[in-house]
């Protein structure tokens, strides 16, 4: 009688089994491990922010352990403002997005230059609209990243995401790039990024949530409602079109005073449309192969924003300053396509 093949008990094999869903006895038989051993490893995965749910609909049957896609939470961050310390009614913050760290098209030099500008101008709070790592999808960026695993990319980001004394960066996660890992495994990549940063002594990176977050700056008579979000889809024929349709789609009671929108790699300020001010955040990445093929321009840069509030929290004056980093120290594009050793042998 042929001996039944035993599946090696590894983290990756357990994750594959949990993505399909299985009860504890099936897992024990599959890996030839005690149920207590399986449960211990499931707890470890949960501690690493894998979204593993236990479903039990029939009391006469064993429940199912299954990795579920991450939900879209409202990652609200409430900030109480001391009006005396913040120049009575003024809010200032930086805006940055789409660094795509670990991509061969990343621009760590520009990202650091931007944070130098933030520091020189007294910016203490920065909002990042996502895609802080490039993630991995074989059909899109194979051969264009330095690390292919989520741990490798996050460790790289912890080491290379700009850090300046006195500046806190509040970031959300996109549903693409870092979101590819999230959708594939159920792992809460943003929480793991913050945890890895804290493990390395970095207390400046703060995760707000998946895809979007609402921030309320409280004033005595009301609140300034700021939404930071990662968009979706491709670029449109006009820069403002995507944001206009996005604002129109929001229910009136949910509309913020201002939105910061990442993903499109475009930079734009709309002072007010349907009651909402908006900023397209730009990017800090060179035009990738994918963008070149799709004929998509990369508008490199970031923003500093000053908002003067009315007594009820509504914005009275909004002053955006775009930090244009386009073409600063641009690297020859041929290096993205041709290995360095070949470049040394050829003349251009």
C-alpha cells in the first residue's frame, strides 16, 4: 500500500491551505501535526496581521479557518488641536505619495530632498497616500524590483523611507502594489510595515488604514475634515476629471472639506468642487516600463499645504505649495533596460 504523501509544514503551505479554508482536523492530517501545533502557528500568523477568520455555521460540524480579504475600514485619526500652539486657526502639513520603494524606478534621492524641504519649512505632519512599496505582480513588474517577498520589500522600506527629526508620517495602504500582497494573502501589510519600523526603533511611521482614512482637526465650534485616499483605475484625458467624478460619487453627508488623492502619479490642486477641495499628490518615482507602455506621465513632486480655518472648522484659505522634483538629477533611461556591464561595453 502506497504511503500517503505528507505536505511539509511550512508557513507558505499553511497560508495556501488557509486561503482555501479548512478545519483543524483536515489541517492536522494534511501536515501530520497535532492540532495544538497548527493552532499555535495560526495564532502566529494572526500576530503578523494575517486576516484569518474562524467560521462555524453548524454546531455539529467543525469550524473552518480561512484567510479573508482585508475589509475597507474607516481608519479615522482624530487630532485635537491646541489653538494656542497652532497659531490660532492654522493647519500645516506635507503631502507625498507613490514612492514605490524597492522598484528599480524608485527615486530615494528625490524623496529625501522632499523631506529636507519639509524640515526646512517646519512641517511636522506628512500624509502619504499609499504605494510606499512596489509590491509584486508578475505580469506588471517582474524583473523590475529588488525584492519579491513582502518581508523583503517592507524591510527595504523601513531602511529607506525618509526620516527627519520632528516629522511624523501618517500613511494609508493602496489596494494595488502593497495591496497585491494584501489581496493575495489577507495580510494587513500596513500594520506589518509600522510594526517592522517600530522594531527598528522608528516611531515616525503611523498606519491609518487600508485605501482611505478620515482625519478630523477639532476646533471649538466644529472640525476640519480631511480625507487621505488611494485612488484606482488609469489616468483620464483631463487631470481633473477623475477627482471631479470621485467627489460627485460621495454622499453629501460623507463629503470631506478636503481630499488628498494618490495613485495617478499626477499633481493638481482644485480649490473647491462641489464643496470639496482636492489635491492630486504627484509621485516620487520615475516613469516605469508599465507607465511608458500606457503612455502615462509621471509628475514627480510633493506638496506643502497651509489651511486657515473658520471658527466652525471649515477652510477659509488654502495655500498649496508644489515641490516640483521633475527632471532633477534624472538618470539615463537606458540603464533601466540594459545591464550596467553592457553599458560599459557600448557607446551611445
